[in-house]
C-alpha cells in the first residue's frame, strides 16, 4: 500500500558521495537553466525568526518539471550557539517524490550540501562572467564557504594565487592559508587590507556575513569580476552600493530574491540600480538569452542569495547516488 | 560539538503515543491562545504545486515563543496516487529546536498527527461555539477526518446520534456507520439526502474535499453550529456563501488563511462577508476577548483551514513523549 522506505543519510555518507566537482557544478547549472526555461516553481523562502536566540530557520524549495523529486531544505542560523559550543549553522534536506508526494530521503547533511551547491553557483557565475585567464583571485572572508568558493572557482578558472582578507582571528586566517595552500597547491596571501586583495585579483569573491558594505567602488578595476554571496537577508551587505555603478554586467541568481535579500537590495535603496538598470539572471546567461562577458575589460558582478533549484538539484543527485549504493538507514513510515 | 542525535519516529509509534484525547485538545487550544496573544509567528503556507500529478506539497510551520521547539510540516496530496494503489495524502513533521535550530526529530506520521490536530480544532470550535446540550450531530463526508471529527466532538459534546451524508460508495458509507457505531457506541444514520442531516443535527461538521458549495442556507436552523474544515485551498468550498448570512457568530482559525483558502473566501467573493462583517479567530474566543455562544438560538459557523501552531503543539507533544520513552531510532547527524 505504501511507497518504499525512507532513507536516512548522515553527513559522513553525504560527504563521501557528493564532492565539489564538475558534475555538481553541471548539476546546479541545469537547475538555473530550468529556472530560466520556466520549468521551476520556486516559492518564496519561508522564514521563521527566533529573536530570543538571534536565530532564524529558513525553508527553501523548488519543484523542477521533469525531475523525479524535489528538495525541501531547512537551514538554521542560531548565533548564540557558539556560547554553548555548537555551530551556529545547521540544516538538512528532505527529498520528496514528484511522482507521489511521498518522503523518500532525509539528508542529515548539517549544511554540507548547501555549502557545495553555493560554491557551485559561484563557479557558474565565474564560468560565464569572469575573464578567461586569471592568475590571481581574491576572497573576502576565511570561513568554510570561502574555502569552497576557492575550490569551485579553481575548477573553472585554474588560478595560481589567492589574496584573502578577513577580520577574523589570526589563527583562523592562518588555517585558511594553510588549507588552501595544501588543498589547491597555490600561493595564498593573507592581506593586511582589503584594498590589497582588490589590487591584485581578476576575480573577487565576497563570502562574509557583513552587515555593512565594505567593498569600495574605488577598488573596482577594468576586467574585474565580483561574485558576492554573503548577503542573503535584509540586514546583510558586502558591496557598497556605488560598486554597481562601475558594472558592465550585473547578474544574480534570482531577481525576486536578490532585490529583497541580496546586494541588489542596498543598490536599489541607494538609487544606483533602478528599474532601468539591466540585471540578468544566471539562467538567462546560461541559456544564451543574455550575454555573459564578451570583453576582457568589462566589469561584472554577480549577486548570489541561494535558490531552491540548487537544493533540489544537489539533493536529487545525493539521493540517486545513495540509492544506487544502497546506503543509509532505511526506515519504515 | 553537536547536539543530540536525531530521533526518527514511525507512524506506528506515534499512533501509540498520541491519541485523540482531552490532552491533545488542550494542547492545540494552547496553540490558538498563543496565536491570539501574539506569541506565535506563522509564516504563510509554502505551496509547491505538481500539476502533472494533480499534486501539491504544502509546508506549514509556526514558532511559538517560550516553547522548546517548533514543527515544520510537509504535507502532500497527489490525486493520481489512487491509480497506483497509494494513498493520495502523505506527510511528516520535523521538530526543530527553538534553542539551537538543530533538527531533533523526524515524525514519519503519514499525516496521522495532522488528522488528530485538525479534529482537535473542530472540538475546540464546538467547545466554545456549539450549544451546550446536543443529542444529535451531523457530518458531511465519511472519510478518515469525518471519523476523527466525530471522536473529537464526542469529547466536548457527548452526543447520542450521528447523521452522516456522503456521495462516497455504499461500502465506504457502511464502514463509517460500522466504525462509529462500535467506536462511540452511538446510533449512526447514513442519510439519503444532505437536508436530512441538517434537519436533525444541532452541530454540523463538513469534512469533504468538495470544490462546489453544497450546504444550503435553507438548511440552517436556529441554534445550529457548523464547523467547516474541508476547504483549505482556493478551489475548495463546502458552504454556499449565503449560509454565512444567517450566522450570529462567524469564527475561523486564522483570518489571513481563511479569507484566502477557506469558506470565507467564497463568502467574501459573493459579497456576503464584507469588511464590516465581524469575524473572530478561535484564539480570541479562547482568550475571552471575543465571546463564544451566549444564547441557545444563535447560529455559529467556524471555518478551519489548519494553522502551523496546531502542528507545532502536537509535534512537540509527540516528541516529548517519545523522548521520555526513549523511543524511535536515534541517528547521528
């Protein structure tokens, strides 16, 4: 009478099956393409604030026509957790059958799949928007996502050197330098000031939870590509609004989200991006309906807030691998 | 470094721990009270339609201040499932800690907890709005929820007789009569026409998935209480809009939902309920800010669409019991 059992997968298993590689990037790219083709239904993010704990639970999802399932992602950020020795971020995804509506899998990934699919979007932005040949890239922030962004970027633009700037502790900055030097076998510089990063880098990735713009318009140089992925709520911002003034191409993952939660929010508030300003979604560029970079001197910016289609694509991939491997714990409903 | 393990609970376990009883009704009533007291955050329902399969996945949630956790409910209705021998409805709830944002439990209830908390809301509506002494009650529909509604109602208004009307098969109607006769030890009549139900019953509960109003205004009699819980989407309707014309008290679970998805939607569309019409939320009546029934001759209607606070209340109750009993499968994240 009922569908198959539900598969429960742990973070450890998911990490062993899903790696940040070309396949994941291609998978996430397909998600953006489906969005552009009108084949995806992406409801607005459901947000549950828990003010007492400086916390919030966000729920994202997307149904993509033609796929066997869809993901529902529950992601939490509770910023008092550090005080009790717990990570502030947590999360998991559910895979729901698009054939029957039945729950098929619970992916207890503790946010790992989100880290990967977010980095994949950064790689896709760079693939279409960054200059073809880049020796040096810059990153703001030295956290987990900064690492993933560099790894993903390396797959599409194999650079030789990273400049990193962060306001984090010396210890954490040193750990980033160490990890990236060993992991990617590139030179990594921990810059003293943000300007130093901008001065050397053809591609900039901003990955901080900043609540105030810090990336300055005077740092923008011809040919620079900026992917900004830190802002995903109304109170976050990394780029000063004037940065957008110098952009030849402004791209984003999903306009309806970015104008509300991303860098574009403050650019609009500052009246620098207006109704007249062309802003392209990544999907349109992937589809070729809008052009990506066509010239080495263009300045390009991509604002990423994270879209449910990314979650659905990576969750289905993980579920598919796990099923083929007969992995996880199978539980009867 | 991480929180406890995640507890996975099966439908069978949940059925053994959570019964439709006074405790559940009191629990759900507390949820409505919290809503009225401004202590609940109830985001709009996230809806994912899957048109190919005549399906939809709905996500409901609510954070209630002061409680240790919150539920996220994923409920599916896929109306082609019958063709492949599967139930059209499925669902499960997640319990998320309101302290840390971590996932604490996956309740694989297959919609059982929803059935129970929905019936509990019906009982709460009757408790405050139905006449004190009622011998005979009527129900439209003979499905699972019709049974639960009768059971819940019996706890607050111990009636002697049920009149049931349904357009379902004779077999299913006979099963309802049999189940209710044995379960509640009351007389059950399968009525030939809807009017017969209305003519005999002091309380009416409508529990059908009708897409067109069938309950007629001329069936309304002085003193009658109607709880209508079938409509929970823009295309459903059980009461003809004119039914509202005769009501002395119009109540509902959540105005913002009922005006969009419940019976009140068509009553507003027909201009029978207007901005001037007083409509009370159950929470306001529970709190005593609005009065419930004060007179045996009043006609009262309560429109129920199902609110996330009900899910959070019942899920936390289930989780609490399961934890104390050390039940379920414990999975490491």
